[in-house]
C-alpha cells in the first residue's frame, strides 16, 4: 500500500494531488517524462512529444520489430504502377474519439494538411515523394507517389507526420482545435510543466488498454525520477535516456523493482572525419577502430546496459544481417599500423607525428551530456595509449550541431535514428551536407558512388538488387572506418513489482501503455 | 518619501533597460547561429534557404541595435515574442510559471526568517555558550552544502525512508515543505549569523545603559532597543538574497519537479531558446529589483536617517 504523507494527514488538509494520482491503485498508471506532452498535433514536431503522439494517433500500417509491417488503420494494401501508388483498404467501423468516422475522406484531408506544409517535412523523403491522395470510395484510398520509393510503407508507419487527426479539428493553417485521434488513449487534461492526464478511449476499435488512466508527471531530472519511483509516486521509468546506467543497475538488484532492457533500437557511435587531418589517413582510422576497447566502454561506462555494437546498424534491422564484425581490439596491432604508416613517436614524446605534424584529433561531444563526456574521456585514454592525442571539446548541443554541419570535428558522437528509420532514412540523410555522416564520409574516394547507390537503393523495385546494394553500402562503410560503433541503444524499463512485466514497443518512442497492467 | 520612491522607480527602469540590452547583445554576439538554433528547435531541416528565411523573419539580418529597438518596442507593449521551442507567447509562459516560483521563494523567505532570526538572537544572547557554538556549526554546514545535494538528502529521508512528505510535484500544502527548506537553507544560515552579529552590536550600544537606568523591562529593552535596531542589516541582506533564492529555485525546482519559471528557464538555456531567455532575464530582474525596492522602503521606514538622507 502506498504511504500517505503524514503531515497532510495530521494537518487535516486534503492532499491535493491530481484526482488521477489519488486513484492510482484503481486502474491508473503513473509515468514520467522530462517535458509536457505539447499540443499533440500528429503532423508537427517540437514541442509535441512522440510518445504521446503515438498514444493518440495511429498509422495506416504498423512497424513490427525486424522491419515487417502489420495492418493498423488499413487492413490491406496493394502497390500499383510499379510502386508509383498504393491502394489501402481502410478498417471499417473506426471512429475518432470525438465520434467522427475514420474514412477515406479523413485520410485525404490529413494527407493534404501534411502536404500544405511540405518544407517542414523536407527531412523525410516520403513527403517529397507523395503526389497526392484520393478517395476511391468511403473505405478505399489511393496514395500517389511521384516515383517508386520502396520505404514508403515504412515511413507511413512513423509516429509523425503521417498519422490521422479528426477532420473536425483540423484547421486550414495546419493547427488543431483539439488533439483527437483514433488511438487507444485520449488526452483529458494538461497542466503545463506539471502533468498530462490520458484516459482510455472507450470507443477504441482494438484491444482497449488495461488501465483506465495514465498520468504522466513532468520530471526533468533522472535522479528525481528514480526517487519518485522509489516513493511510489510513479509506477514506471521507460526510455533510452530516462535513467542513468548506475541507477538502472541499482534497481536491477532491488527485489521491489524489475529492470529490463529492450532489443537494440539504434546505434551509439563516433563519426570519424575522413576529410580532415589526420583522420583523412585510412591507417589512422583503422588504428582508431582497433585501438579503442569497446568492451571496456560498455562494461565500465555504460554498466552493461547497452550491448556492444559491431556494426553501424544492428542485425535486427532490415538488410543488415551481413555477418560483419568490428576489428578486434588489439592495441599492439593498432600501434604497428600507425608505425607502418609513418606515424612515429618522437623521443620522449607521447603523441605520434609525421612530417612534423602531430597525430592529434578533436574529439567533440555535448558538454551537458554526462555519458558522452565519460565515453569521451575513456576514448581519449585509449587513444593516448597508441600515441594519438585527443583534444576533448565539450560544447552545448547547438554548437555541436554546428560542427556536424560544417565538418569541424575529428571524431564526434552521434546516434543512428533507430527503427523504423534505419537503415533507409538514415542512409538517405548521408547525402545531405548538413549531416555529420556526409562530412565524415566526404574524404572517401567512394563517396560519389556511395551517394549514387543510396539514391538507387531507395527507388529500386527489385528486391534482389536492393539486398545487394545494401550489402555493398554497409560493407564499404564498415571497411572505411568512418564510424566507430560503440553500443546499441536500448529502451530501459524499471517498474514497480506490482506492475506486470512491461512489454517493449517496436520503436524507440512507441511505449505500449495499452498493454501494461497491474500484476 | 515620495521623492525617494520616485528616484528608486526611475533607477529600476534604467536598470531594466541596461540589463535587457546587455543580455540581448550577449545572446546575439555569443557563439553559434541563432537562426540555426531556431530551426533546430522548430525541427525544420536547416537548408540554406530555410536559414535565410529564418534570419529574415527573425530580423537577424538587421543591425544589432535595430534588432534591439524592435524587441524593445514590442516589449513596451508586453509582447516578448514567442518561445522558439513551445511557440507560445513568452509573456503567457512567464505568467504561467512565475507564480509557482514566487510561491516557492515566499515560502523560502519564511523559512529563512523563522530559522535565521530567532536562532540568531538566541545565539547572540548566549554568546560563546553551547547555543552559540551549536548554531555556528549549523550555519557552517548550511552554507557549505549545495542546495541540490541537500534537496536529494531531504527527499531520501522524508520521502523515501520515512514516507512523510511527497518527493515531487506541487500537489498540496505539504509538497512545498522540502523545496522551501532546500531553497532557503543557505540563506537562512547566513541570516542566522548576521542576526547574531547585528544583535551583539546593538547590545553594545551606549543608549541601552540609559534604557536600563529608566527602569525599562529587559524584554522591552531587547525588543524595542536591541532587536528592532539590529534588524536593519539583515533586512538589507534579505533583499540581496532574493536573487540567491530565485537562482537556487532553478535547481531545486528541477529536483522536486516544481513547475516554476526556474525549470522552464533551464529548458530554455538547454535549448538556446533566445526569446524565452530574454523574457526570463527581464522578469527576474524586475522581481529582484522590486523586492529590493520593498526592502529599501522598509529600511527607510525603520531608519529615518535613510529617508532623510542623513549619515548613518
């Protein structure tokens, strides 16, 4: 039983928790998130929080781990004209939570709302490829593309922007008069900076959530989040970075809680700049690949909360099961490789040099990110032991973004985008100069060919050719040493023991609250 | 008194003008590209065309002074722009979050006075005896402990171990107790030592001998001639510590999930949300200066030498 605050009881003053918090034993789950859920427009980005958008709004097709798709608001679909359009049969009897029927007209009005705001979605190839949508009848809709684009269905499964709000709340300027979707939850109340309250959508077409209500308290600090879990003020912590590794380990050994890790969701890595001295030398990149003790980083810095990454994308992503392995950690071999390339340690010196130029790299990270800082320091130590000097540059996120755009880095931390963006959307972005990946690859002799084949793999309709092109791309990038994969990001869930085991969603921000229940 | 008030209000307006310009210039002349920050927060892909459009719409392509004058023109009409992160008007955001912070700061001042004044007087009246030594140790510890650490210790003891008080949120009268103590701890200890020193100083004043000669009761002498006179320096310190309390609230609000302006500002700092930061600094400067104005008025009321401009 949850302890009632003593002073409130003594004072006779009712404890003025939100009504939902009071009822937390009677079908209310309590969760926390660092910021408020936002206005919850399914077609827009910040400050809308993706976990909440996924609760209210549904896609036509849903992504399942491993890259397959299952029916959601569409029960069947078919490609036409060599992949230039898709016809969707819509699920019958679905209504938005305001009672408006979900039909072909609703799909068309949402697609048009997204297309009216195309520049906002320029990062997503799908939106550039969509030509329009038309209702064939009340339950059938056709989506026309400008050309074949194989990831179209995958990108329709994204949390945003192609999900569906009730046409009754859509405004001409793209905003909503209220957040109304077809999903298993409705937003009942928002107190900015304090909490968001979701209630079960009683008219939901699918399996209804076990809990009546979900209270999401705004908790910015991870230590406070852990303490709130201990006091029972929240039931659950869930996410990739909602809790630090030490605290996760502590909860894992406490019998009052259950701590679990999801399968790999994305990759934490260092991009190595092939267009900038001294990492423009392939021997230096290969020495870095073999000279950093990845296993030690995972064991000591990440406390084993993320599996070590051998490749840019984990093998549970589509087209990525290629059997590639990272170079074995071998400090002597890395040093020998540098020796052979002419990088010598000067007498009494600790940093190698060639032609009078020292072997020093700028290792850039976000200063406020304690984990990146700890990883950077460990990497600096490993590199120093093979005679590579690493200058640590910790800056705010904005400045770090600027370096990624300009290529002003030697090594820089980054993550892949995770399911369902990996590998196709992440690789698509490698062609844009504003991404660290483009900058890191810019010095490779194969760069033009890499970009050409990325373009080809996104538009080919030949599955065998797609498989082969991905194999070439991923193998080439793997061998080039422009990435040092560190670990695979996982969602970490810590729950109180009175909650049944928490399932994981297929993607990073799809939290299956609807399948959570009391034990 | 009216002249005194008018002079202080004129000073306040001048100060706001200077602070707003200096901060505006610091934000614009610092590292990084505001247009890029805007696009990053709005999650608009930062193409060259988008950057150029952002610079134009935000006025970043105009000279700094012109940008500032435009901002000032809007600010005088209570329009501080829109947050780049939430897209809401900054004035609305401040109006939403400031009351919680003021409530916390007021509770912290109360804690500060309840601890600092009585214990300071007690320590002075028991000089070099155990109450004085005990409060000295307490004050030493109090000023040395960072407020975020104290906040976590309080939560561990009163919420996790004893279960007496909520660890997070602003859900009822009890939820303010721990945040107020964590916010006020350092200032309360400084207040305690200052009250002690000030009371000791007042106890040595020659006019007390005459008061005793007039046959006044010890309680009257202490109350009217010692404590009242000794309150002037602590009151000045109270004004100065308002800034300390508001700054401390930024950290404490984050630990206790207190939905105040400090936590909102922290998010704005992390996001480099320029309009929000500019509005925050302006609001905090106003609150800080107004609090000091009130303290000065009290000071003038307590000490006629101040309002008459006589040497102390």
